[in-house]
C-alpha cells in the first residue's frame, strides 16, 4: 500500500484509508459469528454495552445510542430483538415514559461470553500480527478515535 508520506507524517487521507481497510478486514469474520447467533451488529453493541454494567442495573437506551453514534431508532430495534430473545429486559422509566431502560439477563451474559470466545477465534490471525505491547499501543491509539462515553 502506498503511504504517501508528507515529511515524517502520513497524510490524513491515507490514515483514514488504513483505518477503513482494517475495519473491513475485521467485518467479515465478525459478521459471520454474529449472524450464526442471530445478532445484528447493533444488537451486539447494545448487548455488550449492557454486559459491562453492574447486574440488575437498568440503563437508558439513548445513552448507548449516543455512545455508539447510532440513531436511537436503531438501538430501539436492536433492544426489541434482544428483549424478544430474553437476552435483555426493557421497561419504561417511571419518571419519563419516553425513556426506555434496559438491563442484561443471565442468558444475555452467557451469550456475550460465548460470542466473544468465537470472535476471538475468528480474528486470531489478525491478533497474531501484533505483539502484546503493540496491541496495547494500538488499543490506546484507537481509543482516542472512539468516544469514551456519551454521558
């Protein structure tokens, strides 16, 4: 791949292309695993975000929509799918009926563990390209691009 260096720096367009291509490289195996479990990428996002919350803690779906840069309607559709499969519980906030609160069930937590293990296997070849130190550096760098919270 041409890097089109500008002095000691890589052009923004080239960096953007590298990020896009690396994302595409990961999409195929990730998509296969999610499809095998009947999950959409948005449903997986919601499920994994809820799995990081404390047990029995209901959180507003709008927060996860903002954090993931997703339209609220997409998160609502994903939550409905997860609720139908009894992977999350959804209810209206008693103080504001427009707000939907959700929390993950034990079945949802179990599924997250299973899918994460399969995702690790499906992307092991990419993981192996980097040393542990390089993976840590890459994580720190990419974290700057992704919003840390939507609060």
